[in-house]
C-alpha cells in the first residue's frame, strides 16, 4: 500500500512531532506530543485564536482544532522543508481552521500579528525561543497581544539545542520570563525529558493573563492582512470559495464593506471596514496565493533573492 505521505519529504529532517492523519499516527516523533498537550490543554480556549510559533509538522495546531471545535490557528513555520510536510498533513486532514505561514519568526513579524488578530487567546512557543535572535522583542510583542503564552525551553546545560549564544542570553527561563512580564503570573506547569539527552528536562512555562484582565475571546484573523503574508494553506481555491460573498460586491467609490475574518466558522464579517481600493487589493493578493505548492512563484523568488543577497554580504564580510 502506498504511504499517505511521500517518505522523501522527511529526507534530512528530524521528526520532532508525530505525524497524524485522520486520527492515526503514521510517523512517530521523538517528542512526547501527547504529554505536552495534556499540560497545555487546560489553557487553550474552546474558541478564539491560537498562534503556534515554530509549528514544525502542525501537530499542536491540529490538536487544538480537534479539542476546541470553534478555534482557529495561525501556524508559523520558518523551515521550508518542515512546512512542506505540514502542508501535506493539513491537506490530508482536510483542515480548514489552520492557516499556515512560511515565515521566520522575528520582532517585525510579531508586530504584524497585532494587525492580523488584534489578540490571540493562546500563543505556543514550544522549543523554539532558543532559535530567535531578537527573542526579547518577539516575546514582548506577543505578550502584548495574547491572553496566555505557553513556552517550552531547554536547560542551559543541554548541548546542541538551538543557538548556544541565544540560550546563554536567555539563561534560566523562569527568571527570564518573570523579568520580561513583571505584571503577569508566570509559573512552570510541567517538565519533560529532553529527546536529546534524558538527563536534562524541557520545562513548560505559562505566562498567564493579568489578574485584572477581561476574559474576552478573540474574533478571528483579519483576511486582508493574511493575504499580504501569502499563506501556504488553505489553498487559493478554498479562499476563493470562501470570499465569494464579498467578491460580488460593487467597487463604486461609496462602497464600504465589513472586512472578512478567518474564524472557526469559515470567513465572517469583521469589525473594520474595507473600501473599494482595499477590496481590489484583497482580490489581487488572492490571485497570488499558491494552489498546489508550498510557495507562490513571487514568494519563492523573493526568498531566494534574499538568501543570495545574504550569502553575498557574508562573503564580502569574510574577505574584508
């Protein structure tokens, strides 16, 4: 019998997360995903928006959608190979509540998320912070737009995890988080043996809501802002079908329509208004989305150009 997922997709990749299709684990990961979910599930709302940073193969986003039938997930993965696996997993599971972005997390992207969601009910940063160079700015920006942050992090003594300099900058994760969020409850909720070396643990920390914060669910993701980020999933055809109620509206100068939002129920009217110019730009962005590949041609060319420019700059620095 042919495998559901081409094994070649995993070539050169570490399989951190389980790969699940239709409720069945088709490839076992090195991390205990189920135990981690048991620890963080009580802090994930039944509805609202979840941001999964460094989402790997998308296991936690899928689990959030399974357990929380009205939530929507913004899944962010910077590694193209891992994102390609995740896109196939989302396709096989026919997931329509997870939006995949192939983006490397940094403070500029974190600032953009304020325009995408306004607010997230939960943010997952699971064994990813030690890869992010501007980690303080990223967490500060995410903390400003999230009710809760769930952060898994290795011990400082564990070798080979992320970037050593970044781990040294962060130090013990508890004091680091308490310094970064002095007005919010911060506590360790679980610890798991490291898959690299079971002598060390990966602690799971919760940055909770401020004691006086109102318990209000987020209302989904702003579609016009998402389109500018060229999501890799759902495919262009799905977005086109979902946007049909908006596509028939006139583009007369006086037209003002409710901006669509990506929610657990599909696309719904949001709070802000779109004029004819913004509506036209939304339609143009829609045409640029990929249908059956990870990246649109424009996005692919942009990434390759940046990499070549970065390599050339590094070469000049080495010679100077």
